């Protein structure tokens, strides 16, 4: 018996679990109260780049066409401003450089923006996988990331970030009969990939982390607000709901 009765068919996602860990109150606003997301520059930019890369990977547009679309529609899709206005052009330039040099994903593409629902460790899990592909006989899960490579590479950050792709590995196993060989972040703003070799111990640790997080959510009663500094003021959709009195650092 838990304090929070989620319906039996409720599906958790990696984003929901990480939002809870970042700030239980933000989770409460989004997933319990159902308050809408507020668009911000970073989410719009990431969504636009994903949209273009998805079009290419599905064979709907060539690499040159997505570059032209990027130039033509950037202002249409990315309408919000970052707090530091010059970031907008630095992000634009890096996206432009990436797409200008982009000539496709090396390897054979199997799935693009794949929505999956799976039961994992007794928990209903849902998610979207940007790309599943095979390269040099290696099965790969690839995730496009707009964040800088330096914010993923440090060991402690990889250990957290890789949980997403380990959760996706369970679906890959169910669909392909084998675990992926590599988990890759396509850090397109830097034009580089960060590669993690699949490791069964880390996969099992991720299942344990997921079960623990779901258990804490189901028994949560306080829904505390956590000062996340920059995230609160630039990314979180619920600053106005929670009072927004935190520092901006
Ligand atoms: S603004 Fe900060 S404290 Fe408020 S809900 Fe968002 S993450 Fe939590």
C-alpha cells in the first residue's frame, strides 16, 4: 500500500524519475497536478534539432534540406530567449556548423524516435528512443543531446545520464533479442559523440535505481522544493507555481 495511488497502468518515464530527483515539487506540478510545460529557449532548440534529425533519419529530407530548413525556420520554432541573449546566436551557430558538416549517421538505422512501453522490474515504463542503429556489427542506442559535451563527460555525470539509455536497453533487448553493445550521446553542438560500452552491472544498477525512485515517488508526502539555481530560473516550468524565491546562481 502506498500513499500515492497511481493507476495500475500508470507509466513512468526516465524524464519523470529524474525530474522527481531534481525537485519533487516540480514532479508534483507536472505529473500529479498535470500543469503544462512552459516553453523555454533550451527545450525549443533541442526539440527543433530533434525534429530535423528525425526527418533525415526517416528519409523524409536530405542533409542539405534539413540545413536549409534550419536556417529558414529557426526563428519560427525557437521563439523564446535565453537569459543571456547572445547564447541564442551561439546555439544557432553551433547547430548550423553541425548540420553544415552533417552527411548522415554512419551505420544501418533500425528505429527512429521509437516510442516504447515495457514492463521492467514490475514497473510500467515508457520512453522515446532517438535512434537504434547497427554500426560495425555493434547494436547502438543513440540519443541526440543539445547539452555541451563537457556537461556529460565527467564520470559522475555519465553515471547519472547513462541511466536513460540503460532503461532503453530493456526495450532493445525485447525487440532485438540482445542488449545494445554501445550507448551513444550525439552531442551535436560540439559535433562529437560520447560512447559508453554496455555493461551489465550498470544496467542492473539502473533497474535498482528505477525501482527505488518509483518507490519513493509512490510514498512521497512532502513534495519538497529544491533550489536548483540556474535550472529554476531558466528551465523549470513551475517557477511561478512554487514561489520562485531561489537564488539565480
Ligand atoms: S523552480 Fe526550482 S524549486 Fe520551483 S518547482 Fe522548479 S525546480 Fe522546483
